[in-house]
């Protein structure tokens, strides 16, 4: 790979453009990802699996939701490598196209009634492609926005990646509300396909924006001076292994999101509780709407007081709030469920969710940042994805043991707390010194000099 002799000057307005590109791309990625989650909880057990055994069909359907998370670490290895070798922009464009295509194809799949056992196989294949795409999306988007951001506002600008995630979930939920209200026969025949087809529109808009975005000055400077790294993974594991472990542990906080978005939805709409699909989808929609404001607010606070305290508020608070939220569902009180759902997911969880892009990204140097964030988060997210399947087992044969699920979710919040307590505080570290090695150590031999 050829590298420029000198790093180009950053074009004006790039921090805002990078944040916008991160928001739109993440919105598409997680619109696609979470319409799948809604469909897995409400529709796919009847469309792709044996509806004569509802409990087993639901379990298998939720397992396919987790399959994408299993694919994400593999995707992170490849996409992280290429992102640290060839730049953030190319990975951002690639992940956008792959997610839009795989989601559209899900909407075109034949059902179990049409092709038998081949239907769930095709569904899993498309889900794997979604997982590979998501593996590189957040890491590349947060790296891009962090490296374009002013040093004193890195938390705020990188938070747009997660604001986009919540925006995508909000859009997915709003699209699913009228779909879920369709008569059962229309819903199961063609209605569920519409949200998957609509992803093409957002993909086209995101592609145009990302194609016009400049590569980050930090990556261009790295390539022009020290050169890029031949084997980012080798350098990452040798010099940043402890931070990779911290990111893996921290990423388990995503279990709160998957339990809230998928398992709690299935539980609330089950015969045991009996809330309507549309009313519970509104809980998610309003919680995500609040999160759109809470995430940048928490991130701005982290620029002032530090990443660790804000992140800890989110991790510890989420462990407590999930007990209250799942309890509220068990009471059958919709107003109580709505209130606690907004507080749990929209406010408290947003503290950790809005800060982690800067918190994790600042642990690594430019030359291995995308690999470090991608690999660390995706291994942790893989566990979080299957948390839904484990929750379905923990909830018992009737799926009603919410307290055990809440305890399980709280246990998964413990590693993020430990990770934050042992991490360095980086909000005041100059951008060029992030992830800096101790003085006196020689540069890696894997580096390609300019």
C-alpha cells in the first residue's frame, strides 16, 4: 500500500460531517439489526420454525438473533485489520452496503411452509452477513468521529455513533408498530417483509454521505510518518492486550440492550402477561427517543468530569433498573412498564452507551484503534447477543421467571464495572498521545515506514 508523503490538511467541517456519517450509518446498521430482533420475538417463530411447538420455536428464533453476534468477532478480525491498514472510510462504506443487502434479502426469503427446513438455514446465512457488517460498523464509525473530533469534545462527537444506534432502533420500532397491528394473516404473509425492504432507502442515503467523507487526519498522519502496521492484530495483542480485555468485559453491558429489546418484548407479549405487541413497541420507541437526547448529554458530561464516572453510572444503574423494569412487566401495569422502560433504557443505560465509543477508542493508538475497538467489542457483544437465548432458558418452561433473568442481566453488568474501575482516565489526554507506549520502547517491526 502506498502512503502519502505528508498528511493532508483536514478539510473544514469534518468533525460534523464525520459525526453525521457515523449517525446515519449506525442508524441503518441498527435499524436493520433491530427489526430482526423485533421479528425474531414476534413473527419468525411462526414463519420460519415449527409453530406447533411455540416455546421451542421462540427459543430457536431467538437463537438466530444471537447467531449474528457469534459472527461478529470473526468479522472484527478481518475488518479491523483492513481498517487499520487502509483507512476508516473504506470500511464504513463496505459495512453499509453489506448490511443493506443482507437485510433486504431477509425480506425476500421463502418461509418454512414454502421450502421447509431450508428456510431457517437461509435466514441464518443472512443473519451471519448482518453480523459481519455490524462488526466493523461501530468501530470504524467511532474511530472516524474520534479522530476528527476536537480534543476537548471527543466524547460528544463520538457519541453520535451510539445516537445513531438508538435512532435506528427508534425507526425500526416505529416501522414495526403499524406492521404489528396488521391482521395476523397479512402480517405473516407479506407485512413482516416491508420493514426489511425499506432498509434500501437508508442505505442509499448513507452511501452518498460516506463516500464524500475525508479520511481522518490522524490516520493520514500515521501513514505518512511512521507508516501503517502490517499485522495490527499482532501489535494489538502485544502492546494493548490488557485494554482489549477491558473492552471485552465492558462490551458485556450490551446485554442490557438485548434483554430489554428482545427478551422483555417476548415476555410482555406472551400469554402469561398479555400486553399487546403495539403497546410494548411503543415502550421501546419512547425509550429510544429519550436516549437520543440522553446519549449526547452524558457524553458531554464525560468531556468535563471523565469517562469512568459516567460509564459507571450506566453500568451500575442498569443492573438495578432491569430488576424494576422486568418486575413492572410482571405486574401487567402498562403505565408502570412505560415509565420504568424509559428510565431504564432511555436514561440510565444511555450513560454507558453514550460514553463507550470514546472510552474504548481512547485506550488505543491510531495504528491499532479500529482493531482494538472492533475485536474487543465484538467478542463482548457475542456474549450479549446470546444473552437473549440464555434468558429464554433461565426464564423456565413457561418463560415467566423474570427475577432470574434480571439477576442474570445484573451479573453481566459486573465485568463492565470492573473494566471501568481498572481503566485509565483519558478524557484530558491529548489526541496524539492516546494509547501511547511507555517511553524507551522501540517501534514495532510490523510498521511499514513511509
